């Protein structure tokens, strides 16, 4: 057994004894034959961000080979609104490295994520996964680095109030049973996600919890490990599908919606990023944040307002981006500061062996863990199209390297304070603000669209569709109009409850 995969939870990786990135068609056929797999599911993201499904009952080895080689036709106009009905046929072609055993199907089934291709056999330019691929390629071409990411997937789970062991309102962070009701659901979801190829860092209960109308609302989070940005998107869309499907089996509801009531914690989709070269993390140099890292941060600062057009896709998103809710409103960055847009989390840069201090029997040698350092973008939420969001963030990082004065921008937008403290009003007034509505987000995207369409990463028609969609909400000033009207707020929440 390869020592690097000996404890890998993905049964396909375990059986084939090779990393998923090396899967071939022959490998999948071998796994299918040896494990009595009877069905193949093709999965691909639609414009709504959800995984779609095409089922195949395996009719024999030749049939299986054909499925895995040729892919299949789909009606693109029903999946991607920019595809015209008159020429809507598209191909969906499986990406072998994404294969996983379906944990829910009663029929033994192997699921594989697919990419869209046009009638000429070329990657469809407007398909979300192809936009992300192009964004990463342009980043690599222009910087010589690779871009990695990982997400924090926050969600609320709802169940009937049994009256037992209630956690204090908005005090659910890292709570344990019996005060946390759904830890077992979370750990089961984590296991299934890991078996599907997701690289999980950890899971825990989150701040948000409250009781309303006889129901308990409990917030949880599953956080991933950094990986190639395309793979980071794949593992997030798989994870959302698994969490929802598992909730249906439990007979409960989950939501990734950014805000489900006023005054309670919303759910974000924070994205950690890092820049790599030859397997080395370039975010740290000599124990401090590197100029490379600050250059990417400058790109995030410059394109922050338009990034909301990919990461905050409905009016409830802007009910979350308000002061004093651990969500950003100002375009700034800082260390370990949750009131900023971009946070530099606590890293392992201090030359101290803490494990020796906690366990004197262990060696006192200093171990370098600076490779773990990431930079976190905190504005996105669960309404995001994950592929387009990560593509946008990758473009913003690339833009940092194309700016004339990135280190100056990074210095100007850095804060080492809680920006909402009374004594910091002057500093807050100097900072640009994030959009406060979908309409403002659309305007920002229009103003900055050239950075996204550059190098043919985002097609103009996709940018136009996003601008039209966001503008169509007509939500400028909506927060102030309805924030004190619970019925109107809940009507809005219900409308976007299953977004993303």
C-alpha cells in the first residue's frame, strides 16, 4: 500500500492504491467490475450552482467503456441560460479524478463530476468549471505560481424544540452535546464528504443558534484543507449535495442561506487562499507575511466590491454584510481580525514547540509549520456560485501582480484594530465600503468587468447575465425599509432559503 494513501478515506483511492489525480478509464473500469458497481451517475453544476444528475445503468463492459469515453449529450439551454435553445446540445465529459462511490444510492453506484464541451469538442467558454480552469491557468501564466483555496462551509440545521439542554442564544461556538443537538449529523456528513474525495480540516458547531416558533436553529461548519483551486470547488459542491441529501434522510432541513433572520449570525462561505510554487507556500518569508502574499491581498482589496457579484447573489446576502456581525463591511485587511474583509489567520510562525510544552516527554525540536499559512476572504456566503466565486478570487489575486503599486495599496488598507470601535471612526471613514445591495454589486461588476474578461477568463455574456440578474432584484435600500418588519424579512428569507 502506498504510504501516502494508506489512510485515505476514499474507497476508490484505497482500492486502486493511487491518488485520484492519476485515475484512468481502465482504473475506473477495474473498480466497477471488482466491486459490482451497477450504475454510473454523471454530475455537473447548473447555473443555480447545484449538481445535476444523469443516470446510467451499466449494460456491459463495452457499454461502460463507451460511457466513460464519449460522455453524453445534454440540453445546455435547460442548464445554462446563456445557451440558446436553437443550438443547445452540449457534451458532458467525465473527469475521472472526481469519481466517488455514491453514499446514498441503494444500487451500487459510482458518481463522476463532468465538464461541459461544445459541439466542436472544445470546453464550453461560459461553463462555470471551465471559467475557473481558465482563471487558474491565467494566474499560472502571469505569475509562475499555483493558486490554492479551501472553503468554510457554514449551514443552519433546523429541528423541533425538545426543550432540553439549550445552548445560550448566539453562544454556540464549538459547543458539544447535549447542548449541541446535531454534532452526530455533522460528523456523519464529514465522513461521507471525505469518502467522496473531500479534504476536510475539521468540523464544529458555530456561533449561531436560536429558538423560534417551536424550532431550534443550530449553526454548524465544515472546513476544508487547501488544495488546487479547481479541486477546492469540486469538493465544496460535492459537500453541499451530501449535507442536503443527508438532511433529507434525517427528515430535517438545512440551509446555506446567508441570513435567515435579523440580529442572528448569518452563514458565510469564507475562502482561504494561498500561493504555491513547487510545493512551497509563498505566503510567508522569514516568519512574516511575504510581499507575494501582500500583492495578492492588494488584488483582493481593489476588486473586493465586484467580487460580491460572484459571492453574494441575492438580497439576503446584504442583510449579513452589516456591522458588528463578524461579517465585513469595510474594504480592509488585518491579522486575526474578524471585522475585516481579508483576515490573516493566526499562523505557526513563532519558533516555539508547543507540543513539547504540553507533552514534556516529546522532543523539544522546533518544527516549521509556516506552510499552513493562508489568507481568508470573508465576504462570500452560501448563495455563491462556487466555481465563479473561486474564479473571481483567482482573478483578483492575479490582478494584484499586475498592479503598479500593490504593496502601497496593501499598506493603505491594513488595519490592526477593531474597525468598529468608537475611537477608530476616522480610520473607518477613510476606507471604501462593500456594496450594500445586489444593485450596487452589479454596478461594481460593470465598472471592473475588464479585469474578469481579460485573457478570455469570463465571457462577456456571463458578466452581462450576472449584472442583469443582480440589477433585477431592485433591492437598493431594502434593508432599511424592511429590517423592522419581521413578516417581510421572513418572506424574503423564505424566497432564498435554498439558495446556492
